[in-house]
């Protein structure tokens, strides 16, 4: 078995799903994880009960991920009771102690979102310290800092990240089929492993511009997954 090729495989999460047909299409495209937004202020928000319905469509080894923003412990516990195989994504102001409390109470692994400023201000974000502060996280999700919480479809300057980060990272924010390969090539050598997370770039275009929030475009999902796999093959050919 070629362990080197395994280490170069980029995991893929598509977030903000709300419909059965989109979940099924994402699975068919070859994703590793499906994200459900349990944050009421998000345009992609669904209830925990709805997330549980959608998660029942997932085959083995595809992980449901529950996105929370500054949740109450009871909210997280109730959702986890409905989705026994889900992991947590904490995307608000949760401190390391709060993250540990929520993960410990539910016995679930968690992703911790790092909200990185866009533009040159991204150089001031101390990702190495952030990784140490949230050392109990399974991975650190890198997203652009936007007003409010949740993904805003914006990218931060990836090149400003440290050259070496002792953590598993998930790249998010402004990714699409055209640029995800560049992100993978730039960040893969800087961390333990790299995954990618996409939402708005794989949504159906809205008639007046933007996207229909929470409504996924099957072809865009396939194109995104294909772009990730192509990037993996290019990197494998360089090693």
C-alpha cells in the first residue's frame, strides 16, 4: 500500500445542505463530510431534527458535521442525541474551555473555526498560538473573518499563513473549482494534513446575482470534487 498517496488525499466537506437531493448528489460526487448549519441566523440554517433526517441518507464513512455558533450546552447535547455519528464545528467565540466542555459532554470530536482577517491584516493572526490554545480540536478550520458568523464566501490571503503549523487544517472561505487547487498546493506542505470546505461556490446561481442559499448545484459540486482530486494527483506526481 502506498501510504504516501494516502497522506496526499485531500478530504472534502460540503456545508450548508438543506435538501435530500443535494445530500445524495454530494455523496455521489465523492465528498467525505456533509455540513449542517444549526445557527438560526444563517440563511442556510436548519433544525437539528431536519439535520437528522438528512443524515440518515448518508452511507457509512461519510461524516455529518453540525455547525454551531456560541451554542448552549443543552442545544449541542440535544442535537448530538439525534445524530449519533456527527462531529461538531464550533464557529463562534467559543473559548478553549467551552470547546472542551461541549466536546467532553457529548463525547464528540470537534473542528474549531479560526476567523482570519482578509487583506494584509491576516499577517497579524497568530495561527500557531491558536492551534496551541485549541489543541483539543481534531482540526482547525481556516475561514475569512466576515461580519456576523458563518461563511461569507470570501477568501483570506493564504500566503500569509505560517510555513509550518502542527495541526490538521481545513481550508474554507471563498473556495471554488478554479482556485481550490492553488490553495491545496500552497497549504498542504505547511500542516499535518489538509481538508477543504465549500458552501456558496457550489450553490445554484440566483437570478439577480449571488446564490440561492442552501440550494446546491450538482454540476458545481462535481466540478469542485474533480478539481480537488486533480490537485492531489499533481502533488502526488511531484513527490
